[in-house]
DNA sequence: CCAAAAGTGTTAGACCTACACCCATGA
DNA sequence: TCATGGGTGTAGGTCTAACACTTTTGG
């Protein structure tokens, strides 16, 4: 059974083309209603779509989310949503804020619990789930028209990420397992929205002793090949726990 | 109308006796559990419970909270709850986490949105609160038995406060309008759970230019009277907005 | 004059910021 | 050999941490 007044929305962040991107979808209501077993659930979903023609429109996008089932914890359900939509399991997921304005969804009271996911785009090809009409990455500065208050939710997720990333080493979840220092720096620049000094950045990262060299280098680049690094999991976990001495 | 599956709980923090305290009211888990077995009556009975906290026994306490009404935003409702229970309006309130384990309340699915309030104990007398008969402050290290997952919620609120207070100047909401530097330091020591160096603390606070002298001093103290300070609202707001350069 | 808390400064080391040039690679 | 991005060090200023004594007040 679905909880009528509660939904979960996931702001799925990925880093690519030196930009921070968000995964959005357009749900297919026909497909959606097929999988709903209970009459009650069916009615709710079709009511939602009937009363919001913009949900059917090709130009309006939304966050990946759904009404929460009564039997599942919110954290688990957020994992389910993000793994179904990206094909990835065990992604970094953070509950960041709950949105509860009375009129945030017209005609019906829906409180939505917002999570953001940080995923590494190189790990998979996006597979549309059965429910999905379209799914696409958008740069955070190039968002399409969004339904409901989803723009506000994305901005809140970004603000939360931007702050958290300065004290906790979570940005790394957006990178592939092996990466260059320049990629790491570009990632931070994209999240924080400002340029960082290359020498100071590298000094800082090295002092943290968070990374280890893989011994490998980039290949097939038309310039000097950069060293590839990975995290030292021991120190990474130490920093995650100690937290606050991570400052970019 | 109340939303059956959604509640709001407020962790109301106050600072007194050099300790951080939490305001709790009483709940009777036996009574509540018994009632919850009849799902149909749940809404009615819980409404009764919400409006008559005198249905209480002496041993188990709970956070101040209630099922959310369908017509009110969560933020507004959290304000209502905290102002009704403390008599204070316009208190600092922060939504910090939503608790959504499927079994957090027995026999029924209730997702609760957690807020914490920071209030100044000197501003009011708790007994004035109309809805509440049994209500009491407890030191955060001397909590009584709590219903449901309320202990977990309090610990999460504390952890959030402890972290936030290091980067944002919000701790001040716990102090009266005029206060001494020693009170400010003791507050930070209570929140962070560690001793701070008096000279370094004072230097830091002075450098922030966050405070202004009132020109007054303590009276009737059996030792040298300390100067009383208040916030410089201009700089306070600047720091709230700029945020992150506030570090204790 | 005693008890109790208020108030104050310095130093050494760590960290931050600003800044410019050579290096390695593939085309 | 050129274009492109990779990679490195230093100096000045600021911030931090550690540390002990004098001042004010009421009783």
C-alpha cells in the first residue's frame, strides 16, 4: 500500500563534462498504473495525472521519486528508487530536507522527503526503468521546466551539498575509482561554483593523506599524462568519522 | 484533518545550570500501544492524546510533537507546537531530519519530521503553557525513559546542533539578550562536550565583532562582576548569511 | 583579607594565500 | 616544434594552541 501523503524524491547528482548534473525523468502514467495492484493506489495516481496535465507534457521534467510504500523505511525506499533508476546499488545517499508546504502539490497534500545521491557516471549506462518515458542528465545551470517545487528542491540539495562538501569528504563519490588531481579539483570547482588555486589545492589534498597513487597514468591524452589516484580507504574512513577537519 | 502517517516532533533545547536541557512531556506507552491496536480509532484517540497530555503516567516521557494537520505547512506547524508548549513565539527552529523506519511506532506507520528549537529559558515560565500539565526539562545526560525512537531523535538533534554550531552563529539563541562571555563559553562547552581555553575563546569572539558591550555589569555576584554583552544584529546577520567562517 | 570568578598577552608553529614557470606528451 | 594541460615552491600574513598571573567584588 502506498502512503498517500508521503513521497520520496531523489536529486541524483553526477559529475561529467566538468559540470555537475542532475538526473531527471518524465514518468509514463500508463506504465505506472499497470504496476499498481490496489485500486486505491491506482486512483490516487490517475487522479494526480488527471489533475496535472503538465506531468504528461513533453517539456516538463521531474525529480525521480514516488509515493512511499507503507512497508518500507524511507532510507530503503530512497535506495530502491535510485538503484532502479540508475542501475547502481549502494550509492551514496543523503536525506537532506523534507518539503512540507501545504500547497506544494496542487489539489493534494504531499510531504516529500528529499534525498540526494552522488554517483559516478562512468559506472553504468542509464537504464530506463519500466516506468520511465524519458530520463536525462541536465547541467545544474541548464535545468528544464520542472513540475511542482522540484526546482526549489534541487536548489536546496545543491546548497546542502555545497556546504557539506567543505567539511566532509563526500565529493569523492562523484568520481570514478581512479582519477586525477585535476578532475578532483574541477569537481570541487563545479560544486562550489568558484575557481580554486591549483597549487594550494594540491598541497591541501596531499596533506590530508587521503589519496594513494595507483602507479598508473592517463593514456591517450594529447598532453602530459596525469597520475591516477585512488582513495586510501583507511584514511578516508577516519576522515568521514572525524569529520570536520576537511576544509577545501 | 490530521494526516495519519505524518507527525512533527520538536526537540526543544534550553540552556540552564550550565547544562543543555531538553523539554519533554509525558506519554504512556502502555496506553498508547493499547489504543493503537484499533487502527480505526487511532486518529480520534491520538487527537485526544494530542490535545490532552494529561493522559500521562509518571515514567515514560516523549518529545513534544503531534500529528500534522493537512492544512498547515510543516514549518508553521512546528512553530505552533513549540510556541504552544513554551509560550514563546518566533523561536529559532530548524528542521534537522525525518525519521522513517517502518516500525518506529508500533502497529502504525508514522513518519516524523524532526525539528529542534533553541530557546532562552529565562524568557518564560513553563507552567503558563495551556495545553500541558506535565512538562519538564531534563539535562541531555539525564534523560528519562523515552517512548518510541525519541532517544534516537534527541541524539540526532544533538549531533546536528553540535556540528552546526561550529560553523553558524546559532548558539546565541540559547542565551538571554544580555549575557557574559563566560556564559557564552559555558554554553559552547556544554554543546560541544569539551573544555575551551578561556583566552583563545575570548580572542576569537572579539575578532568576530559579533558582540557589543551593553555598558552594564552583573549585579549581586559574590565576585568581580562580569560585563554584559549583546549581539550586534548587523554583524550577526552578516555572519548568518556568510555562514562558514564561524569556527569555535 | 579571603574566596571566586573576571580579565588579560605572548610565542611558536601551523595553515592560508598569492603568485610564475618548467615538464611531458601526442599530434 | 607546438599546443595542451601536468606539475612544482616560497614568502608574508593570519590563525591556532598552549600557557599563568593580576583584578575586582562581596562577604
